[in-house]
């Protein structure tokens, strides 16, 4: 082939290759542009999704705030309902009692002798009848500024005065007087101890104790025939008394976790209760350690927790020292007559080095030896071994 012909073919080929290269280069630019557009769209969508997530977070916060407000409103409605019911019952009593006198009949000693009770029991019953009449009259006068303690024996005595229908007129007089008591100056404490509370007595006291100026309410050794009825009675009083600051439940058995948890939840949800006594009450299948842990984990600012004689054992759990190490507002912690051991005592002592609020700690009659006691003696808390 002549040289001039080869030169022309070579030139054509180079020209075609040049055009293909130009076209290939243009395609790359188009692809880059498309990828940039896709990337921008994805980033825009991501920004929109993040905005939606932020809006959802804000909505969740608002829902939580509304839930909290709704819960507070429900509690407030409970107290207002109790207040209205109390006023309505007071009007009903006043329309009947135009001229009031203590009308419950006296009960002769022969009544108790015939039932086989000894002299000590009869003396206790006489003390109770004198007390219930005294407090009834004071409430009727609207000037009951002292503590009310209804029992025939000293608190701590094991003797329980049993229910008798002859006592019902006295309980009714007392319940009516409570119902009518409207003095805003609260009597500090109402305690019913060493007295069996039957269904009929609970039926009289429950409505009368709603919305009363009670700061402290204690039930101790009440011989409930139906333990759950006693628990429901206590819960009803807690939920219907906004001014309550102290609650005690002692020597009244609670045999299952459902009842124990119910009572504790009501205590925790009350706005003012800061001091509690749950003593010698948990038995059956109740895990006392779980009950105590629910109180400690509730974020409620307790000042006093008395949890003696509940068969409490931690089994290596660290919730008690962990709680104390946060320096909570708790001032008194009584855990006597349980099954805490040296390991518990050493961890509690270590936690108390970071605690400036606890002033009294009672751990007597546990499974603590000299090892645990020595550790606790070096903390700046009034530690009671006995």
C-alpha cells in the first residue's frame, strides 16, 4: 500500500479515537454530576429524618410531662373526692345529733368474766374504754390537739384486746366524732395498737378517717382476721389523707408479694409521707429485701425508714450500701433483728464515708460479728448495736 494512503487511514483512526476519548470524558462528568445530586438528596432526606426524630423526642418529652401532670391531677382528685365525701357524711350526722351526749353504754366486768377473760385483760379493756370516751369527747369539742392512741396496754405489749360486739357503740361514737372534726390544727398522731379491728369496726373507721388532719397514722398488732382487709384499710387511709407525713404498720402479717408491693407503691406515691415503719410484718413468700429495695429505688426523699424484724437478708446484694453512698436525705435507718452479715456491715460502713445526712443507724440483733461492728464504729453515724 502506498505511504500516502496509510497516512490518511492513520489520521482517520486517530481522529476517531480522539472523539471517543472526548465522548468518554464527557460521560464521566455526567456521572459525577448525577452522584452529587443523589448525595445531596440523601443528605436532605437525612436532615429531614433527623428533624422528625427531634420532633418525636420533643413530643415524647411532652407526653411524659403530661403523664406526670395527669398522675398528680389524679392524686389531687382523690383527695378532693375524699373531702367531699367527708363533708357529706358530716352533714348527715349533724342533722341527727342536735344535742349530743356520749350514748355508748358501759360494759360491766361481768361481761368479760363470763367470756373467760382474766383480771389483766379486763383491766386493759377498762383502759381502752376510758381512752376512747376521752378522745371522742375531745373531738366533739373540736379541741383534740394531742396524739390519739387507742389501746388497752402499752405499745409493745403482746396482748391484743379481741373484738366484741359490745364495743361497737363505742367505736361508732368515736367514728362520728372523727367525722365531725374539722379543726385544721392537726392532731399529730393517730395510733391503734393491741386492738383487734374487725370488719365492722373497719367499716365504721374507713369513711370517718377520710380527709382528716392526721400527720401520722400507725397500725400495730391489730389481729386482722383477713390480712388483706387490713391492708386495704391502711391503703384507703393513706390515699384519702393529703396531710399524712408518717405511716406505720407493725406486727400485722403480710404474706404475699402482691399485697406488700401494693402497700409500698401507695406509700411511695403519697406526696408527703417521709417517715415509714414497716416492722415485723413480712412473712410467707414475701422477699423483704426486694420490698426494701423498691423503697430505696423510688427516688422518694424519706427521712426515716424503720424496717426491723422482717427476716431481711441481702444474699450478697449491694443495694443498701449503694443507696447510702449517694448521700440521700435519709436521717434514720433501722434494720435491727434481721439477717445482715459482716459483708453487709463492711459495705455499709464504706458507703457511709460518703454520706453526711444519716444520723442514726440501728443494726442490732443481726448476723454481724466483731468484724462488722469494728468497721461500723469508725463511721460518723450514731450506730446502735443493741
